[in-house]
């Protein structure tokens, strides 16, 4: 194994990046509000002895938010992460992680100085073994308790200033389901059912695309850590012009159950999955948060939705129309925005006109409604693994728009967006901290690419040549053995034929020598015929 590969391997052995890492869930840390863990590599806080980072006060943006959320001081997420922590590790250079023990996206190596670009592929371009591996990775993540992270199951005011932490274990997959729930849940205002619903830190405004970009990158990262497959990337489903759920087969994401159209086929591993965070009304009534407990089977009944709300799935023309919009955000920068690329792609505006619509779910939203099950509720939508395929393709459309229009960062709103969506706001619920505006940039800078966006030569290698080479790599021992066996058999046959021919030629020569005198005494015609026969 080469030195760069070893360094890349060891990089992934250190703790990772999501919110509420275990070292920061103790009473002492919560009371001090200091989430600055010791890096195992050098035994110093934030890896300071190695020059990786240092513990620093968190400074949040004080620029104004939009009018959509009129409250203050009622929700733990309002000035993320100050309710929980006011000091975190600030990493230097290309280092990243809650203890600065890892590399930024797209970098690897002992000192995070080497670049690496991964390619996300169309799920239908994966080889059979790649598809099977993807499904097995999903199931492994669903059934493996996260060794590094916990989820919070109560609001901070219930923790007695941190003296009684309210955290619990969660599986690797369900960690991300819970994160999507937590970022989009209603704000609890006090009293049963007393909530503010018009609040979402990852949807219905500018952060929708950057937030989900980071979310997918971290999910990819966790699967690599879990499986040791550092070449893993999330596949995407190109649903343009689709008439049905093309990925809803037992070979992929699970077909429809013949026994109950709302369930997954028993032939699919996903039929045994249990969902979490799927009952927001109940949580609101009880004034609690989702605690990660299983709540029933994964539901999906694609196509049996309200056709008035989703007349059809998006077409290639729809995507092209959305890409032609030049402004990222407009107006109030929410679901009412007109001629906004973000709002049109998210599905609150018509792709044909760019104008905001009500009563319909278009583009991104249409796929969620079309699935008609667990994926159709915002807070619990990540329960369905199709969520990953869908959002990877949404991310690729975002990437197309960035490459086509090349907007400067100033096009991303710095103020007056709904709470959680301004440029300088830290993404909920990630620790370490990442600003929305930092991910308003190309995937190239983050170390990944989409196969269908590559130039033709790269695309040919990636989509056609590489799968065959990978299959050959998997069976090269059999190919070598078959080649050696074939060569041996061919050699034996050639030897047999050679010996047989020599013996036959020898007999014919002996016969010719015995007939030489009679031929001399015979007629010319007989001599000619016998000569040809001897030859």
C-alpha cells in the first residue's frame, strides 16, 4: 500500500464532523459551553500542538433576518450554536472537524495538502456489484449505532443549564434522518400544540441548496468511515421525463408490496426498515422533540398522490427553464419569491414562468409528493433512501446553474432572508460550524463532480470504460487462471497435432520411396497421378 493511500486511510479513522459529538455531551462541557475536544493525534485541544486549530469564541452574525419569524430567544436554533456552545474549535488551513483532526472536503493526506476529486454516478450506470454494495451500505448504516455522535431529545431549557444532559444514541443512517427533522421542525413556543410553523433553517429560502450540499457531503463521509470504502460516492437519480418511479425495484430501492401498496416489497431489505421522526404533530402536542424511537414501517406508494398538486414529474424542458433564471433570490426570499432560481428549483414557483404558485408542488417538491409516503413529509422525508438519490440530482442542477452563471458570492443574501438563511448564519445543526455562504461555490472546490457534467472524454471513461475495468479487476484471478488453462490446453493440442502430422508425413515418405521404381517403369499419366498423391 502506498504512503499517500495509508495517510488517506488514517485520516478517516479520526472522529468526524456532525453536531453533538460525544465529547461535547457531558454535563461539564454543557455547563462551560466549551466544545473544544482534545485531538487524539497529539493530545492537545483542537490539535493546537500540530498547528491544526485552536479553541475560539463563537461570533454569530447580527445582521437582520426577514419578518417570517417574529420571535426571539424561544428556540435553541435561533443563534446557532450559542444556546449549547459559545466556544468551538476553529481549524486552520485545510483542516476540519470538531477537533480539527480531519481534512476539508476534497483534501487528504497527513497534512491535508493533497487534492482528491470523487465522481457521483447515475445509479443506472452503476455495475451490478456497485448497486449491491450501495444497498448493503445503506442497510449497514441503518443497523449500526453511531460511535461518534448522539442526538438531543429535549430543548436546552429542560437540561437545568446543562446539568442533566438529554442525549441518546442513534444509528449512522438515522442520525441524518434526525438532523433533517431537527433543522426543519416547528418552534416550540410553550404549551401543548403552541408552535410557530413558519420556520425552517434548511428549506424555503436561500440556504436550501448549500445546506443540502453539506448534508450530502457529510453523509458520504460517514459511509466511507463506516465501510472503509473511501471511493464511495452517493449515486443520483436523473428523473427528468420519468413517467414513474424508475428506482422502485427490488434490485434498487424496493418495489411496491403486492400485499399492501403503501409498503415496500418483502423482497427488498428496505421492507424491514422502521422510520423515525415521522409524527411532528404528536411531538408538538407533547412539547417534546423526536428521540429517534422507531415509529413504524417505511411507507411509499409512488404515483398514487393528488394529481392536482403534482400533475407530472419534471421534464428536461422544466430543468432547462429553471437553469435560465439568472437571480438566485428575489423579493422576500421565501416561497413567495418570483424569478428566483432557488425558489423555482425547490418547487414553489413555476418552471415555465418563474412565478410563485400556491396549491402545487413542482420540481424538487414534486418528487417528494409523488412518492406518497414517508418521503412526503418534510421533517421525516430522509427516512426514505430515495431522498439521497433525489437530492444528489438536485445538487447537480445547482451545480449546473453555478457553472452557467458564475455568480459572485455577493449574489447570496447577507441580510433580511428568513432566519437561518443569511450568508453568515451557521448551518443548523452542524458542529463544527459552517456558514451558508461558504458553500455557494462549485463542487470542484469541494472535491467532487457529477458524471454527466464531465467533458465527453471523461464521461466515456467514467460511465463506460471504468465499470468494465472494475469488473475485470474483481475477476482478474479467474481470467488469469482461465488464460493459463487455455494456454496449456492449446499447447497440448498443438503438440498432439504436430506429432500426428510428423508421423503421417513420415509414413507417406516411406510409401513414396517404395514406389519410386514402379513409377519409373509405368506410363507418364500414372507417374503424374502418383506424384500428386505422394505430395
